[in-house]
C-alpha cells in the first residue's frame, strides 16, 4: 500500500492490510498498526524515475495538454503505452505532488512549471545516441533545410530540436549547430547523399537517435520543416552550445506560459 492509498483509506476511515504485512485496522476493541515493512511485490521494470525515457511520455503529454483532465486509459492510448505501466507512472507523479486526480478519475497537472522544472533538472541529452558530423554549408539555416529535405526525400522520419527548433519556433537568433532527431541510425549511403561527414571536431550537425521515440510526440511543421514540440525543444536546449540558455529562456517565455489557474 503506497502513501497515496494509505492516505485515501485514512480519509475514508477504511481499514486495510497489504500482502507485505503492513496494516492499519481500527475497530471497536481492535487496534492494529504495522508500518515500515518493505514491498515484497514490486513490479518488474518499475522505472527509477517518472522522467526515465519511456516514463516521461506521460509528463510530456500532460505538459502538452495542461489544464485538460484526462483519464489514465486515454493517457495510455495517447502515449502508446500499456495501462499498467501508465498507472504506475501516474501514481508516482501523484505521490510526488505533480498531478491531481479528480473524483471522476481525471488526471491534471498541479503546477506545469513545477513539473517542467523537475524534469529539466534530471534531463540529460547525452543519454541519446548522438552522431556528430559536418556538412559544407554557409549557415545554420541552410544546413537545417538541406538536412530536412534530404531526410524527408529518403523517407527518414526526423524532427529538428535544440537551437534549430528554437529558431523555427520563435525565430530566436542565428545558429551554427543543427540538431536533428531521427528514428534510427541512417544508412551510410543516406548520410553520403546528404554530404554529411561523421566527425566530432568542428561538427555543425548532430544527428540524434532518441533513447525513446516519445521525443517525437507533438511534432509539427514550421516553415516546411518538422520540429519537436516546444516542451522537448526546451529540454534539449539544456545541453546545447552557443546561445542555448538564452534560446531556452526565450522559448519558455514565448511558448510555455501557463495560467496560474491551470
């Protein structure tokens, strides 16, 4: 019995006993209180964090739909995850006071800014598979368009992120480094056709295979180029060079503003 379940039982004056031996049973002539026994039935694969790569699909979806109560089954369908896994992640977010559950079962964010800050604090862009390289172009915008057109022409699913996405979403400043998500490592012939030469020194392109495809949630077209959702762009800017911090602050101020009543 987790802390949320215990509190609900206490509020409803309902006695309980779990299979690990913990109990709270108060009745006429009976008083049983057993606490602190460890969970003997932890689910396999229980995520270490609500912000682990796959688990974070839930937080991303909630931040994309702030103020909109949504039941767990709909969250599971929207994020392409099974209901059991979704229930565990939502329960963890509830335990950590990031979400509220209505009487009708609807889940909504307590404070979107709090959730986004907590996620960003633990977010590490290096967990993704990054392929650094170079393309002979005159500007970041030219690199971005050539890369997007080339990947699209080869049937590769992609989405711009980082500084390139900040430029697409808010037109914040110029940039040199173009960061592009793809669903899998492109074949060498595709990279060659793009004029992409893999090398770390002097790289002006990062082709990135995300740890989880949830990074593609909420992608949209901007100026004919597929771009990640502003939430993902903001997270990815944390570990980018150049004017990434300024770009992140600008993007958040422009596109990630939530009503205090959300």
